[in-house]
DNA sequence: TAGATTGTTAATCGATTAACAATC
DNA sequence: TAGATTGTTAATCGATTAACAATC
């Protein structure tokens, strides 16, 4: 299904398409044109057609796109049908937030373990029904359960220390909430979530209004 | 201080420069060249010089950049010296994580209020020492305290309902953790943090290794 | 068939990299 | 001064938009 090489910009838009198509499906909408989509997402119809065509023709001339088919196709492209397993390393507030966020599971990301330096602080806490384990159990857990992904929700220093253990244990994707830029081998994928950088960017943009905002209030109808 | 029109791509890199320069400062490093910076950030020296020059010349030929001066200059460009006030709407796990994240305050973002539909569930919780208030108190609080920013950490439906209240109350920036794309007037800035989209992107990238990863393991020394 | 809308090529725009003269 | 490294212009690359023929 994968063609040559998909531009980064396209990939980062796929989840947004997926989310919006999910909403349309829930509303019972059966077909949608690139022009319809462009109205509700912040993109031109041309860009949407261009984007989707990187993966082959999902649409039909004169008709548009079948919502359900497109939704499922994008889901497959994103690999949501693969059933990833994920652990969370760091049971602080962000870690617990990720853990209890059940929607991830619906999207094919299943949390199978949570680890913390001080598991005794979390006895009896309900994080999606999963018990918080001690960090010392991590290596054995990795060997036995081979999780695909680790969400790193610890302070920077801890994150840098844990990373080699995760890699040694075969983790192939790291969802990094720490402030550290992790250095990993080629076959490990890092996805950074730098919240304070996001907030600083907001601060900047508030003071420097530009013609076209990332998410603007404009919207033409029909 | 602001020149013509700074490219979006540059803006989104500023917080990263800022963070890295902060580390260098803590290490006591006094000067740094664009080549040094390029080695540790994932960018070419040329890009770094190009980026910084949008704001005027911070460097000196034959010497490089003064770390402290550059750090402070970028801080000013980002407006971190303005002392933003922020409220948090939604005292779920993510909301409380944001609330208790004291580093924001050091960066000039001060949390002055937390609101939740059910404040009674949060009696006695310590979120950076701020009490969780009921949603009914929000309009009056906005009038009195005029916060600059609201972090929206509620489920989508709630977020869409609260947004008009925030705008009516004079909030100029919304840090949006909900899954909704909010529609706001031109003078209000939205910064989205879509965690599940980030996770889906990770899933995709794990299965489609590309030559140049966003954060790769490569790094040449000197 | 006529109308609608895609798929796809070409044109434009923006961002990154390369190169080098200016200058500390 | 000689060496280093910026500031800045030019060249390349990539992403977006426009246009339209193909086709349902």
C-alpha cells in the first residue's frame, strides 16, 4: 500500500483527516467532496486531493469520497489496526492522564503497564485499571511483554536514564513528554510532545497577529 | 523589535533555541557558534543563522553568539517577560498536570485560577496551591482578573460550550487540549495540543522508516 | 447526456541549504 | 594581521495552490 515516500507535511495531517471523518461518520454522512472537507478543515480542496492521492485514488469523479471507506483507509494507513501495546514510564500527573485516556485504546494503542520510581505512592490508584509497578520491574516486563511503544512522562534526567533500558528492551517508538531531546538508534522512532514549547509559541503568536492564523475564525459557507 | 513578517517555521523553532540556550547557560558556557548549535539541535548552521537574523544581528563575526545575550533576546522575542496570567478550565488529570507544572511560571506564565464542572471532587487537592472553583464562578472571575490565556483541558463538548464565555471574558489566547477545532474571532489565538493525533503520527512513523527522522540518532562530534 | 468532482500536471510560493563577502 | 564566523544573497528543494482534462 505504501508508494514512494510520503511528505512529512502530509503525514502530520492524516490524523486530522481521520478525526474529522470519524465525526462525519457518527453524523451518518455517507459521501463528502474535497470541497466539503476543505470548508471544515483548514486546508484547500486542492491540498486535500493532493494529500489523499499519495496513497492512491480513494475518490470517484463526480461523486467525491465515501466517508466510511476513506475513514477506514486512513486508519489502515496510520496502522491503527495493528494493535500497538504501550507502556507508560512515569506515573506523575501527565503519565496518569495518558494512562486513563481510554480513547487511545479505541484507536489501537493499548496500555499494558505503568512504571514509576515510587510505586508505593500509587497503591490503589485507578489508571484504567492498571497497577503502577516499580522501575526495577521494567527490564523483566519488557522481555516478557515486548511493548511496541513507551510513553515517557518523567522529568528530563530520569527520561535520559530510562531510554537505554527501553531500547535494550525492544521498544520501537517513544512518545516523549520530557524536555530532553533523546538520542536513539535509527530504528527507534521518537515523537516529541514539548508542552512548554507549545505554550511559548502561543505567547509569541498572541503578540504577533498575522493574516493567516494556524486556526483562524474564518469560514466560508457553501 | 519586530521586523516584517516572521515565517511560521522560524517561530516554532524559537522555543527550542531558548530551551537549549538555557541549558548552555546553566553549564556556564559563554559563547556559542552556529556550528556548535547545529550539532546539538537538529538543524544546519545555515538555518540557525538565517533564523536568528530575522530579528536582527545577535552575533559577532569571528566570535559567534553570546549565550546569555541570545537567551535573553529570544526570551524577549517570545514575550516571556510579559508575565502572562493563565487559567485552567477543566480539572481532570491533564488540567491538574498543567496546573502543577511550576516550570511554566518560571517562563512567565502564571496560573491564577482553575475551574471545573464539579469542584467538590477536588476539595483539598493541591494544584500548585490553587483551589478548584466551580464553572459558575468563571464569568465573574474573568471580569475581575482578566487572564490573558485559558488552557482548555475538558472533553470536546464542554470545550465548545466554554469557549464563548472565555472570549466574552476577554481571554486572548486559548491553549486547546480538547479534540475540537475551536472557532474564534481574529484577535484570539488558538494553540492546539492534540495528543491523540501525535500518538497516531508516532504509529505511522514507526512503520514507515524514512532516511531523515524528525529526531534521529545521528550526531557528529566536533 | 450534462454536471460534478476527482486525479494529476504545471505554476507558485515558502523554507532550507549553500556559498561567500563582510567584519570582528 | 590571520582566522573564525557571522550576515546575507543566491540556488535548491519541498510543499501548496491553481488549473484542467479525465471520468464517474
